[in-house]
């Protein structure tokens, strides 16, 4: 519609001439018909006779009035000198009228804050940006810890990297290695196997 207006291809007989956006669109729809769909409308938001685009009700804005500063006089503020406030009446409370006992304020019971202990995680290696491995190995360690014997067998038979990780988890279980050490052993082994594709980040 904007391009058609710019190219002056909308005839005057179409009466698409409102200065308000919503009325202008309504006039354009009335001229083109409700089933008209512009060429560049994406199919996701397109409409059709089976899925029509109903016209929004036109909203007429307030009329514009040109004000001549020379002939205008400052408007007087609303005269509030004759304003009479409403008389207030005193009402007894329901408790007083019904002679009800005053409700006691109950003190909220203080519940002890119990923090659920999550699975042990790994300390981030900021030098080599280990966050992705830390997230994965934390999940794998939590799974492995649920049944070390069964999952060790599974990890050993999966591939060499999970096998090395399972060995590190087992050493950590017997307090012979930290989780970070198990992670670094797997990453070192992984990097040696794929040295061309993955390397440690070097800082200068």
C-alpha cells in the first residue's frame, strides 16, 4: 500500500486517503477486497477465504483544531471555590457492632531452610575453557555414581574415552584422584588422538 501510494497508482475513486493508519488500512481493504493478499506477504501470516483477515473497526480520532496564538486566551482553571466536600459518617467496625473478639495475630512459623545437595561438579579450567566438558562430565559422573559397577562395565565397553573417564571416576571414588584430574586425563588422551582437529588453547 505504501509503495502504491508513493507511485500514485491508487486512484482517487478508491478513497484511500485517511491520515489515520488503521482507517487507511480499512479503506485499502475495502477497495481491494478482503481476499486480496499482497505479493510479498509471508505464507505464515497470509490469509485466504478459508482463513480470512477480518477488518478492524475504524476508530475516528479527535478532530484537529488549528489554534491561533494571537486570538487565544488562557483557559481558566476549573473553579473549585464552590466545591463542597461530601460529609463523612462514622461507622462502627463489624467487630464492635457484633461484639466479636479481636482476632489474634498469628506469627508465621519459621521453617528451617533445607538445601538439597546436588551432584558434585568440576572446577572450571579458565586456561583451557573446560566449561563444556565440565557440564557433560558432571552429568556422566552423576549417572555413573548411581551404580558404579554396572556403569563402569557399560563405560568400558562403549569407547576408549568413556573407559578412561570411568577409570578416573573410580579413582575419585577411592579418593585417589580429583574429578578435575579425571577430566584432564580424558582430555589429554582425546587431544593426543585427534591432535590435528583439537588442541589446547595457547595464550601468549
